[in-house]
C-alpha cells in the first residue's frame, strides 16, 4: 500500500515580521514496515532549506527568512510505502515482566522511563491509575492492551478542548482532550509501571469504515512501548487501536515537546494565526511520477529515491547493530 501525504501549514501575522527561524518535522521515517519514497518541502517566501538528523534518527529541516513578510507557508508532500503488518499476540509468555526488567537493565531506555516535559506523574494521574487498576499484573502486553482501551473509554475526544502546551491534568480533570493528551496520559502511566514508552508523531489514514475518533485533516499522535520478543509496539488510545499500516510515523521522542511538526521564532511585534491542513490518500499502485523512475521489475526502488533510502538504511543498520549487540548481551 502507498500513501500520499500533503501537509500545509500557514502562519499569518498581524504586522510585518522579519528574521523568521523555523524547524520542521514532517519527513516520514524509513524503517521496518514503512519506507518514505519521496519527500518535497516548499517554503513561501522562498528560503534555503537545510536538514539534519537527531539522535533518534528523526529528520529535521530548518530554514531562515531574513526579509519582512506577513505570511509564512510550508508545504510538505511525501509518498510512503507501507508493508503488511504481522498480527500481534494477545499476551506474552510467563516471565515477561522479568524479561522486560532485564531488557531495561541492559538497554539504553532511561530517557523513555523518566518523567518528561508533558508526560509526568501528577495526583490526578495517580487517581486514574488506581481507578484503572494500572499495576503490574498479568503480562505487559495484555495490560497495555487493556489500558489502551480503558483510556479510549474513559476520555472523550473533543477538538480544541486543550491547547498544544496543556499539561496532562487539563485532560485528566475534564476527561476530554485530543490525541496528544491521550498519548501523554498513557506515556506517563506506562512509565510508572517500569515500561519504556515514547511519543510518536505522524499521520493516520482515515477510512469511512473505521469510524476513527481522531480528526481527519490533522496530524496524529500515539505511543510506543518496549516489550520482550516484540520490540517497540504502537498503541493508539485515541482510537483504541494497535498502530498498524494506517499509522505513518514522522518522528519519535519523549513527548510532544521533542517532536512538534513546526517550531520557530520571528523578530517583530505581531500576533500570529496558524492554520494546518493535512490530506492523506491511499493507493495500491506507485504514483505514476515515481513509477516512471523504477529501473527494474524486481523490488528495486526509484532512482530518485535511492540516495535518500541508502542514507536512511545506513543509519538504521547502525541502530540495528546496536540492538543486536544488546540482545546478545541479554542472552549471555
């Protein structure tokens, strides 16, 4: 399956501003079941765009606009190939909690266990954990499946009920929020149980038959937890889903503060108005403009994509080697 994503962000200013500096995290990741085949980023007013990768292999594009302007538009367009996902078991074998603790002890997951900017323990969170019976029991996977469903049932999805910088207590107290809030609540809760958990920013392809709660036309957020035998597994408490072929990942971090789609500053005295439009469409065949670049009839990827794919493959190979070394240490 292929997905085409168009992500338009527009800032309008009440007065001319200058010296805008902006970071953008909209480039879909290439890993495991997902491969970004094409990515184009256009900025108006025009600017030179540079890119780098952070320590979690997220792609960050950044640019500066020195001249005066009253509007800034960012258009990101990408094409992503998604491979089939394997079904997950409903529970793990006996001893999974002990194996998880061993993984944590031998691994490098401390940052995904400690409190972070938006995902931290509060009195309201402790009350919810008691209400949901969120303690170590059964096995890690079945408990996470249950918590994913209970958050979905206990909280109402209400757009604009919280702000982008709202603490989790806002959603906890009103039992309502958006995908970002539900992700932060689940992350804070799961870390209290000693399970490494991280925030995922990306897109969800909405289909009529799925009846998703989250808003079409917007970015999406969910969580990933580290589990024995399975590695990082995605949970979407907003829609009571396990992350699968409809979830397109752009960035991972401790919480939203690490991976906002845009982050920037400008020089000037003005109020800004932000509008965002996201469109995700699915197709079973490679888009014609990319299919024309295919150089063979096997599993090769388009020539125009190979440089990017090889660069990402090198990074992922290094990460995989490190994970294999950790697994070998665990087995000793």
